C-alpha cells in the first residue's frame, strides 16, 4: 500500500481499508471513515502512516480539550493551506469564513454557511488534486468545527476528497458522527503484541512476563510501549515479582505522571505550562516560561523527558494522556498561575478569545474585568455562529459576576446560546436562573419569549401561547414594538390551535395604526389583526386585514415576518400568497445559510405544491428538508418531510408506503415534536385515509379523516374527507364538514372553497339538484388551480352522469379526470376513473411507460433544477454539493432517461 511509509504491527486490515478509501476518492468517489478506539490503541499512529505516504493535498487538524471554547479554532488550522482558494468562493461564503476566522468584522454568521463554505473549499481544492482531510482527537473538536466538518462529510459526493476522523471510543462530545462509516480499532492480538514487545525489549524478557503484559494491556500499543519502561530489570527477567495490577488507561496515565514527578520542580512547571497552552507556539510558551522564572535549560529538560515534543517553532505534549495526567495532578494555585502568565503572553497577539479564557482560568473569584472580556468573547462567538462557544463564555462570565442584574443578563445570554445550539435542557435551566435574578421588565419579557419558543418546539403549544400573551402584556407599557412582535407570535400560535384561553388585552392598542409606522410595523399590526380575526372566526375581517398585510409585506425584507405572512395566507387559503411569501423566506434563508429556516420553509411549501398538483415539487422539497434535517443532526425536523412522503406514497400507491409510515412512527415515538406534532398527526391521518379509500375501505377512510386536529389542514383535505364520508354513507359527517367549510367560503370567497362546498352539496343532493351543483363546483375550480380537487369533482360528476344513463356526457369528465390522475400518478384514482370510463363505453389511454423516469431523491432534485434552466454551478449552490457532484448525478439522470440534452430532460415526466 503506497499510502504507508512503514508497516504498523498488526494493522493490515485497517491500512487496506484506509487505502481503499483514498483510492476511491482518487477515482472521484468521496469517502469518509471514523476510526474509533480507546486511548493509546494507535489511532494517531495509523493516521500518521496514512499521511506520510499520501500523494495528495493533506489538510490536518486536531481537537484539543482546552481549545473547545474557541469557536472554529480547529477548522481554521485545517483550512489555512487553502487560503488562496477563498477568492473562488461565492462572496457570502468567503465573507463568512473571514468573519469566523477573525479576519473581518461583520454581522452574525449562520454556522451552516460556514459548513457550506468549507465544503466549497474542499471540493474546489479537489479539482486540482486529491484532498486528504485528517482530523485527530475529533471528540475534542470545538462544536462549531465539528458541525462544519460533519456537514461536509455528509454532503460530499463525486469529489476527490477523503475525510478520516480519529475519535476516542465512547467519547462523543460535540462530535456525533452517527450514520458515517466507522471502524473500531481494537488492541493487537497476542502474536502482534508479543512482536511489538520484543521489538521494544529485546529477547531478554521472560516469556511469562511477556504473557502477563500482553494480557494486562489487552494489546493496547501505548501501554505495551510505556509500561515495560516502568519495570525493573529483575521484573522483566522474571526474577522479581510484577506489580499486582497493570490497568490500561489509569496505569499509563500514572506512568506519565510518575515520570514527570521524578523531574526537577522547574521542569514539572514547564510541563504544566505546555499542558495548559493551546497555541502550540514555542515562542509563546518561552515567553510565559520566562515570566515564571524558567529558562531554556528547563525547556530542554522537559523535551528530553520525552513528555514534550517540539520543532523549531512548535511544542506540544506527547499524548493527550500526558496532558490530562499533568494538568489534573497540579494544584488549583499552580494551574491559575500558568494560565495567568499565558494570558499575559497573549497580550498584543491579536487573540483576545484565548487571552480571556486564560484569564478566566486564572480567576479565583468574582472579577469584573474578566467578566467583560468573557462577555466580549460570547458576543464574538455568537456573530460567528459558534453558539456552543458563546454558551461557555456567558456561563463562565455569569459565574464570575457579583452584580445580580448583570448576572441575570449574562445567564439569559447563555440560555439563548444553549437553545441556539440545540441544548434545550440547559437552556431551560439557565432561563429559570435568569428569571430568579432579573428585575428588569424588558429582560423578563425577553426571557419569557425564549421560554415560549422552547415550549413551542418541545413542550406544550398552549403553554407557549400563555407565556407569549403574558410577556406581551407586561412589555407593552415599556416597549410597544417589542410587545407587537411577541403578540404576533401569540396570535399565530392561536390560529394553529394553541390557545391557552388567556386573552391579549393589549390587542386593540397594538393593531391601531400610528402615523410614521415603518412598513414592518404596519405589516405586523395588520398581521396581528388578521390572525386575531381568524381565531375569532371572523373570516371576512381576517381576509381584509391579510390582503392589506400582504400588500405591505412586499416592501419588507424580514425572514421571520415573511414566513408569518406565509402562515397567515395558509390559514386563510390564499394559495398564491402562501407560496409567494414562503418562497421569499426560503430565498432569504438560503442566502444566509440559515438551515433551520430553510427546512421550515421547505416543509411549508409542500402544502402549496400539493394543492397545486406539483407532486414532483412536494417530493423534491420533502427530500431536501429530510436530507438537511439529517445533515444537521435534528431528527425531529425530519418528521414533517417524512409525513409528506408518506402522504405521497398513499396517494400514488407507492411501494414505500409501509416503510415511510413505520419510519414516521419511529420518529414520533422517539422525539418531542412540539408545534410540529399536530401537522404531522394530520398528515399521517390524511395518508391513512387516502390509503384506506384507495383500497376500498370506506369506513376506514372516514375513521382516519375524521380525526384531524388542525382546522386549516381539515379545510385542505375537505374534498377527500367529504367524499369519503359520502361514499361510506355517513351523510351527517359529509353534511357537517361541507357546511363548516361553507361559512369559510362565504366569508373569504376563495374559489377552491366555493368549489369544494358545491362539490360536497352535489354528492349529497337529490337527482334534481346535483347537476347544477356539479356545474357550480367545476366553474369555481377553473379559477381555483387545485387540479387534484378538480379531478375528484370531475370523476364524481362523471360517475353521476353514467349512473343517470348519460354515458356520452360522462366520458368528457371521466377522460379529463383520468388524465389529471395520470399526471399526478394517483394510481387508486386512475383505476377508479378508468373503470368508470370503460363502463361509459370508452377505454382510457394508457400512459406510455417510456416517458416515466424513476430517479433517486438527489437525482430528482438536480434534474428538476436543471430542467428549470439553472447551470450546474447554480444547482450546486442551491443543493450544497459540488458542481462535480451535480455533473455526476446529471449523467445518471441522462442515462436513466435516455436523453442527451437539457432540453430533452425538461420535457420528461420526472418522478
């Protein structure tokens, strides 16, 4: 294997595995491997061997325990050799890297955008040469770096990139590599262990001593190399008894500690200084050592001990176990002193974050200067998207703060950072502490708002509504604008069924226009009025207010407000407006790299796509949301897209229905969904209802479709619900659902609602009235742009005409219904409509199967974007993959479809 300079004893299988990984990447098939194992098992040695023989651009970094609070520190080291390629990046990505690496001041950066920029750099470098990315001690990576690299590992495709991570077995930390390929590096077998020991000790060691060392160390190479050095010649030869226990990690760590304690006190201090340092810069350590009265002889003695290693400009402890042994054995006073001199040495070096953390480690009690420095660290980390680093800084600052009010502010900042990095439990604990220490009503309002958002996502939506209402009420006398923001959040919650019964008394004052209001404020006032009217059932007033809000909203560029306008349009059945404003929000989220917002918008866009009959777009959006939710390690966010895929599978009678339904059930059982719970429940019921109806189980269909929780989804599914009840003979349910929708339709005048009401009444009407009602329904459907619902009405009308012995009249409607169902691939409905058409005396034309192209989710997404006219580069930017990966998938699409041009692709039926 040419990737290895020398053979590691007993590691041939792992060497072959890594060699195959690199060779695959060389051929354009990116690969990732996580090497796990206990301390000392040889992970780092294996990586060294890989790097030594690699004919590639090698990028290396390492997790360092004391560096974990420093946002993107390890990523900066990894990408430093690629600095010349920054000019190739899209400006938002290049700017994100400049900001997080401290090269440019600027606004906040989404951590996901840093991951995208990292992916772009790696794949850009791979256009020139094979890239080997090696990360040691990954379990100690700062969380921001871990997130960026794991994102890359999951998004690489047809790229000449190999990523290898080494991590301590069982020590996940921020490095959750779930789903990535991994291998566990075990101890050497007895034969290889003996070989290594004999290389280390020669032939004079007694056989039973060798056996004991092999058994006690369990083949751990570090232990095999280090423990014999602590034995006497007599013990090695067998003439003196061995110690009673030679336990692996603890004993090896003790070996390092004993070795350091045999050194002079000054050399021990030098070792402690190196263990506390996180720069690895020799000059830094020298400067700090001088401040402690240490000299060059002490440094050389430390290097000579074998516990430190260094070059002309660098220095480091030999092994992580050396660092932990020396650092943990020191007294608190000794540790504080070395951190103090390291902080002094960092002065003027342009690294305020490291300096602040050394000052914090040196602090023995409250220190206002250190609190200020840590607060600045937290603010910088937040701007760079390093929320875990910000959490650590704010928490430590709060602990060192003796001012009650300021400590409450810092604790709230820590809670906000904890929530931003997905640590809900700590966020709630910190919020409780902040509430207990806060006196400022505005701060209490902010605390309440965050509590409400956490409840929305993980707890009780009704409780979240109560929290929002009370917060808005308390804040209103002091800050009306802030109260308006919170009030809108409460009103939107209420429209989705989360009503605590607590009224917002300030609603009338908040919706009243004020001269000089900027567009955003005017829009919020109108939105609050619209959502309040929705909750009160005043559909007419809600529609008027929403129309005005949508008009003003066209002037606003605020992502949160844009998707709230989309939410309002969804509630009020304005199909075009909901798609437009969710689309606006999605565009802003993509520009910012705000992955959570992207997933949210993709999920919501599925509603409009489904109603408009663009099921390819539903599937594409759901698959992208599912992929992104998985990439960022947020399984709860994958439940709605899986629910959409389940609904599609039911409508189209796809083979994966049972698989998707089981997958959805596992997600719902394993993860709290919060506000997502009711939409996921209703989509599931919708899917089960369609499945039952498609199989002829009318009563089962009504059972599922009657159990919707959300009125807005019940209105969307009204054609299916009403028809299922009518066909099952449940006239009471069909009548009740129809007339409930009629109140909405009469007030809003939405064409789809008017069409569905007429459809429901036609199904229930007598012979004399049915035809006029069917005509009314189809007339409204011409303006509604909901093809699936229109085709249902045509099918039902055709069935009625045929049963009325008007076969010729029936054929036109049945034929059009069949064509629409074929376009949507709604197989159960195709079968039903085709059977009716045959009964009318005409046979439905079968779809030419050669026009159907079955693609993977990624191929489908890329094919759809290419068909819309985007270049490979533009598609890559939208999908967060490399142009090379796009080209790879596009070749597969062309091969499956039997086409040779983008123009031909655009004319195909993709699915």
